[in-house]
C-alpha cells in the first residue's frame, strides 16, 4: 500500500500547455505513481457515496448545509447532523485535509473531481477541513473544488461543508496534527470537538520515519526514496529545467530519479509543523521553500503544481517562470 494516491492525471503537457507524448517526459502521467484508482471509483446509494479507493463514505449532497459556514459553525453543523441521524448515521465528521483532498482529480476541473462522479450540488469553491493551519492557528486548511488548490483561511470566514464518515482502509496517512485550537488560534481541549487533532485518523507513521538508502532517505511511510539534497540544480528554475535537472541527475547518481508528483510531495507534510513542514528527525540538506511537482494543472496546463514547504500549501506556478526548486524522488520501495 503506497499511503498516497495516484493523482488521476493521464495527459502530458509542454510548457505552453499543449498536450504532448508522455514517453520519456518524466511527467506525472507517464509515471502513474501512487495507489491506483479502482474502476468504478465510487459506489453510490440514495444519500451516501463510498469511495472504493479510500474506503471513506461521503454525503452524496456536496453542500448539505446549503450556505457557507465559519469553521466553528462547520464543526457544529456536523455535530447537529449526527444528533439528528441525518443520512441514517451518527458518526459523520468534518474531513481532515488529506481526506478532503483525496477526492481531487488532477485531470479534471470545475469541479476537480473524478469523471462520472455521482455527487450532487458540488460547489466550485472552498471546502473546510478539520485541520488547523499550524503556521497560523486562527486559520484552517481548505480545498478549492474548482481547480484543486489547498490553502488556509481565517476560521471566521465562511466556506462550505462536506461531511465524511468511516475510518477508511488506511491508504491515507495521518496528517500529523496532535493539538486542537479555537477560532482565535488558542489551544483547547480536544474531546468531542471533531477536530483533526482529536481524531488523528489515517495510517500511523513509522518510527523512525526515515531510513538511509544510498544517496537518499527512504520515507518508511510511503516507500519513496528522496534525494538527500533537496535542491538538485541549486536554486529556482523553470518547470522544463526542473524535469531536465532530474534527468541529468540519473547520469550521476543511483536512482532512477524523477520529479515527484504533487501527491508525493504532499505526503511529506507534517501538519503539526510550520516554517518547514517536514516531519521532525529528517536528515535532508539544502531544504528550500517551494518545489515543483511533475503534475500539470488541468485548470491551466501552462502551469504546474507545487508544494509550499514553509506552509504546507499546495498551489501552482507558471511553467516558464523560474520560481521553484527541484527535489528528486525514486521508488516507491517495499
């Protein structure tokens, strides 16, 4: 089990956003890395949908609250759903950021959900997660279903709610958060609040998380081997230069190395940390701020996905702009 998901991307694109042949490109759609999607992906009932990839069960109505809610209101709404036994169950919760993001397809847009999904009333906007942003605890993580970005917003702002239930099949790892916070960012007791820091759902992290493997460190959670130096060419480069730098690395160091997918990059995030969101105890060198992935943005194919390692956010960058750094990955290994 990979403990991270295939992104769903099946087309390769050049720097101008035009579709190109995948063979030899080093792009996401050539690699197909991560837990593969079953077919069909979803099993739909009258009011619920089971994701056969993660085992999670979602409300079929993607906007059961009907109106945007603040983060405390979102947690309270899910508690009310449970008291009322809505949809025949009483164990609904606000999804953590990895659970919410697991619904995303990186081959689609408006919404960025797998093709032929059975959900109703999907809003192409921001959806709350139960995970507080460690860099600013008065904020919480949310996912934009229009194009799949993930960032954080003030808990006093109003966004949508999509309840989930079930422990899943542990394809998804824990987010790492172990504390709970109120709307002002103050630590609070977790019991009964429904926050990520209370529930801590997902596959447990091994201890230690990383083990030395030649020129890299193996993440024992995912099986991925990351180059020990987290800055392959040295400094920010364009997206084509990033792909070329990893290809050149294969001529000098044991691999085979490639540019990671956006889901592989996100798998490194520890939501208890900020400034550097990498899990504690790693031995990576020359760690920078923002990193290119091999995954093109389906919303604008002349842009590609990137991980902001200082915050843990998942955003995009224009492929021809020399803005982001390069980190090579190999594997996964069993």
